[in-house]
C-alpha cells in the first residue's frame, strides 16, 4: 500500500509534467473504484494550477476553483503517457491534457477513490477535515505533539500512527523513528519526556524525508510516477528484522503485536 513518502514521490513526479496544462477530456473504464467516480465535468477544460499532497491524498487544483482529490488505495498508480500509448491492464481512468499528454490511473484492486470539491472548501471535506498534523510541516513539533498526547494512556506507537494526531506515520515509519529516538514502542504516550518528544518528532521527519528521497519504501507493488521502484526498504534498521542483530548494539531485534500490527524494536537501545 502506498504510504506518505510514495504519495509525495508521485506528486513530485506529476507536477513538472502536468502543472500549467489544460485538461481537455476524461475517459473511464466504466468500472467503479472503491466509490463511484466523481463528475469530471466539474473540472471543465480548466488549467491545472498545482498538485499537492495532504496525508495520503493527492490534490489536483484547477483554475476554475475546483480540486480533484485522489487516494491510491492499495494498488493505485498514476502514469503520464502520450495519448496514443495503449492502455495497460487495469487502467480505469484517463485524464487527457493539452500537448497530447494523458494521466492514466491503474488500480488492480480498485480500492482507490476520488472526489471533486471546491478548492476553498477542501478543509471541510469529510476525508480531510479530521486529519492531524502534516508530519513535515513546521507546525508539527515536539512541544505540540506532547501537548496533544499528555493525557494519552495508549502506547506511543499507536498514538503516532493515529491519523487524528499526525498523518502518514505508517507501521514502518513508526518503528524506524521510535528506534532512532530510542523510545520503546509500548511506552505510554503520556509518560514520554519533552526531550523524548523532541527526538521522536525529529526522527519522524528524518525517516520520512529519507524515504521520500529514496522514492518510497516499496513493500509490494508500488511504482513511482516514472515507473521505477523506491529503495528506502534497504535501509530499515528494525522493521522486518526480528531475530537479527541490532546494527548499533548487536542485541536481537524483537517483535511484539500492538493494535493488531507488528512492532519491531531493539530491547537494548529502546528500553
Ligand atoms: Zn540495539
């Protein structure tokens, strides 16, 4: 499943190809994605002004004041191709732009979904309005995270994976940032010190930035906008390494289950 770094990578790949171009048509396979497709006529033949990311949503902002929101679900992929290139298997939506470019949406499992909303009402959109901090924003810092979690009895790992707190910290990134911050994943959120919160936030940002630079973590079938897989998976320090020696202290990496998800940690480095 694409995580925040993959979505950021897709956004960065699409922007230089499509921003400034006018949309001239939309075609679909006729199959619904997770929900029925939105009414693409709302976009008219408007110019694409920008592509942004909020949590794991791609936001395409058009000149006529409408924005297209898109979630890639489990297996969604965007590719930019020439208009005459053949449709790949599982291509479900095709947005045609000026200069004979087409944005193709492929989705084997069809769990992706899309909607169209006025750009100035995006903050109130039901998919977006309850989302927590954007982890790479300056507003997300140790002070504000601690303030938000100071009474939480849940584990810190589950707290940082809660989208109402901070978005985009998936299972891998939570494990990797807790290791780097030397915080045990089962420690109660309310018991972390200010210093631990600062370190944790610093490492969440660092891990996500590294993953974005590597083009995402690529666990299964995610492919970047240019069709090449990302390589962050080669730098996991604890995730998926149960029984293997810690790179720092040689202790064996352990695994526990929290909220139904596997947590990997070093018992020595993360007391
Ligand atoms: Zn260790």
